[in-house]
């Protein structure tokens, strides 16, 4: 049975190649602007091999060459959306496969699943070409929804992506010698909430999460996140909630781009700092450290951050010169963020107070594809893959590709 199925597929692909070649035989005639420009020499019926999802075909079309500028053009190639001898459908399938896994693995999957032969290095070139075009489409369009949005959430985070040495020259990092091994990829997520469950816990709307990613500096990235929120219907949101960790650039991004949003410090990050604080304040008293951490955690969850700060401050004074100087910084962290730590209030009003969506996105959108063992990227190559991943994980793949190959492509008339 398997041999019959695979053999039949090969026969169908061969028939598809022949049919596509016949369909495109007279396509050149359907282009009104297929005429020479001043200084160009016309070469009719110039052949060109084209790789398609059915295999290789030969396309015959008019070619114009300008000797003075040593440049040539084939209007049919542009009208059909060809890239370097690859059809748009093949580029789309190759890009999707490469968005999911490495280039060689994508090549193997295309062959096994669709009978399409494209080398991994060719897929890489296609991705580097089409990535910026998909990125442009991600910034276009509007949400198809028109009803009011009860709650819109914006979350932002960053994660390091391993880079080749040339991309890291002169950059400071976290290595012992002060150098960097990665560059930070920033990720923003936008999602909505319409209801809570029977217990009053917030529920994220199904398939409502979209992502934007970039290697840009925070100010430029903030504009990108704001544009995505606007595209999603920011003006229709009754409440806007911004959740992040304690990184200063994240809150500056919030201040500049979402000044009216409710700020929430991710509870998990707050508890990480609380753990470090308790360990430092009760260094040699493990039992007391655990007890105070449990007590103060409950106080955090009951909007009693100010009381925790006061208690921790008194304990620090009692330690005097024996105290670790970093402990004052931990207390200052809570002082800075206490207005973002009203967790009982957030829960009572049915709001999320964790940044798990964007943190999971850093793993699913960025990490699973860009941070595998042995991978080292150029910034342009990583950015192209990241743009494709954002389109795929935001469920906007078909939308972006449909718009990319719609308005400016040739609509062929039926060939008799």
C-alpha cells in the first residue's frame, strides 16, 4: 500500500509539472507592460528553470536587457512572484518548514512529507529574503473584531540568543571576562480576557495571543509593541494591563507607550527577590528564613507589601554591620515596585498578575528555534526566523502570506 501511495504521488507531481508548464506557456501575453524601455534589447522566449511544489519546470518569457547599466528584467518573473527561480508556493512552504525547525531538518521534512527537494542552504537563502517581507506584513492589517474588549494585556520580556563572534565584537556581557555570548531578543505579547471561571480566576481568550519580536533597542521596540496593541484594538479596550518583571527598560517602555495602563509586577519575580532577601536576613537560621518567607509571601498576596518592607528594614538594622550590603538593594526593589504589587486587589477584580504568557513565548517563539545546541546566528538571520516565528505563533501566517502575494501579482486568464 505504501509503495502504491508514494508512486501515485510521484505520478501526480509529474502531471502537475506538465499542467503548470502548459498553463504558463502563454502567460507572458497577459502582461500589459511587457514592452521594452529606452535602451533595452528584447529577447523573446528566454527560458528559465523554475522550482515549484511539483518539481522543476521551464518557463519561457520575454527578457529585456539594458547594456549600459548591465541589468536585465523579466516582467513575468515579477508578476508571478518568483524569487531566484523559486515559485511563491514553494517559498511559502519552505519558510514555514524553516520557521519550525533547522534548515536541514526542514529540507528533509519537505522531501518526506511533500516529495519536494530543496537543499537546506537554499531554504536559508529563501528565509533571509522573505523574512523582512513577512515582518512588514505583520505590521499591516487590523483585527477583524469590532466589539469592546473587557481587558487587554501587554507583556514584555527578553532572552539571549547565541550569536557568531562578529556580532558580539565590543559588546559587554555576563561572562567572567565581561564579554557577551548572546544578544537580547525582545518579545512582546498581546492577549485579551473576556471572562473569569466559576472560581473567579481569569481566563485568557482562546487563540487571542499575538507576538512581536525584535533585536531593536527598547525605544524602537516599544513603538512596535504599541503598534501591535493598536492593531489588536487598543482603543476598544475598557482596561489595559501591563505586566512585567523588574527590568527598568520594561517599565520605561510602559511609561512611554502605555501611560494609562495598570502596572503589575509579575508575582513570580517578586517572590524570587523575596527568597533572596530572606536567605540574606536569616543567613545562618534556615528555619527562620523559611518561616519568614512563607509569612511574607502571604502578606504579599494580601496587599501588605509596605508591612513586609518595614519588617525587613528593622531586621536589617538589627544586623548592623553584619548585613550583606545587597540586602538593602532587595528592600529597595520592593519599595520601587510596591504600587505594582497589589495582588489581592488584582485577584478580586479578576485579573492576571503573572507574566507567564510572554515568558512561555520566549521559550516557544524564540528558544525552541533560535537557542538549540550548537546554533550561532547573525542578527539578520535570527531576525528573519524570529519574524516568521511570530507570524506562525500568532496564527497570522496565512493572513501575512495572502496579503504579500495578492495585490501586485498577475491574475492569469484561462488559457484555451
